C-alpha cells in the first residue's frame, strides 16, 4: 500500500529561463503527479508535487539526476501531507 504525500523541493543552479519548469511539468504529468513548479526571486525553482510517495521520489530523482534543461547544483526537499488542492500540474 502506498501513501499519498506532498513533496516540496527547491532546485538550485541555472534553472530559470531555460525551460526547467516546463520540463518538470512534463515529467510530473507523465508520472501522474499534481502540483506546480514556480520560479523564486533568488534564482531557484520551487516544485510542489502531490501523489504516491514512490512517484514523488521518482520526480525527485529526475530533478537531481535527470537530463534537465539548464544546470542543477542541488535539490533540497521536505515531505508532508497532501491537501488535494491541485487539479493538475501547473507552471507558476
């Protein structure tokens, strides 16, 4: 039995203005996750994903080691309970 979770990840590196959010959205939709990806003022991208824990872990692995646009220097994440407020996976 898998439990639904919320993963919030902050991606550091050259990840803005290179298609990173669109790439992340595409991977998340392929996996079946809900949430969003948004640029932050400090140059990071924040990714919030809700779904099965193993699916969120798959997205996290892609963020860290996938063939992403730009350059990922590091990813920090926290885990929590989903609130079910996302109808899809958006770009913000």
